[in-house]
């Protein structure tokens, strides 16, 4: 008969270390996701602070701020769901073309200040329906992260092109 209590203790320590590593990786991803709407909010506030902004422009940037705060609220709820071991998706019929255009419209002004031109191009099937059942906020964040990673990869400026090719049952999306 042998005493395995030390072995059991070592296994428990390894499990704890793996759990802490997972928590650290999740925290890094969460922080990365929170940085995107915060940057949009800060850029909008900078524009609103300028004296030469018209009322219509103020309303546009207030709408952007409200949208990003709602995104942060949604991400906060996702963290709570994750902490309860729940995966809650919110699929809805979403126009992917409009989603991509929203990303361009939201980010082009701040990227332009960094010397980066953000565009959306469409392939030969641009007239096809672009409605898909998806979790709009999660897809938006994935694309935003790709755009921000592209921005970080070109500190001297450049061009980021979002390309969308749509067919009746499929959408292809790439970032160049």
C-alpha cells in the first residue's frame, strides 16, 4: 500500500494552475474587446468637444456613444453568463452588408487620423440578399478586432479593405 496524497495534491495544484491560466486568457480577451468601444467613445467625445460641430453632428456622435455603451453592457452580461458556465447567443436576422458598412462608418474617421484608409468593397455578387441569422454583436466584435489588429500592424498608416462577397446562402468576408 502506498500513500498517494502527495500525488493527489500535485494534481490539484496542476488543475488550479490550468484554471488560473484559462482565467488569465479570458481576461485578456475581454479587455481587448472592451478597448474597441472605448476608443470609439473617446473619439466621439473629442469631436463633440470641438466648438465647430453642428447639432446634427452632435446627435450622430451621441448616437455612436450610446451604441458603444450598449455594447459594453452586452459584453458585461456575457462575462456574467460565462462565469455561470452559460453560453447565450442572440441570433437575429442581420444584414451583413449593413453590419460591414457600420464598421466602416464607425471607424473610418478615427483611423483616418492615424493615416489609415478603411474601405468596404463588394465582389461580383453584390446584388444578392445579405440577410443571415447570426449574433450581430459577436460578429461585429470579431470584425472590429480584426480591423484593430490590422491598424496595430501598420503604425505608419496604410489601407484596410473589408471585402464582402455575398451569394444567396453564403457570405465571404475578408480583410486585406
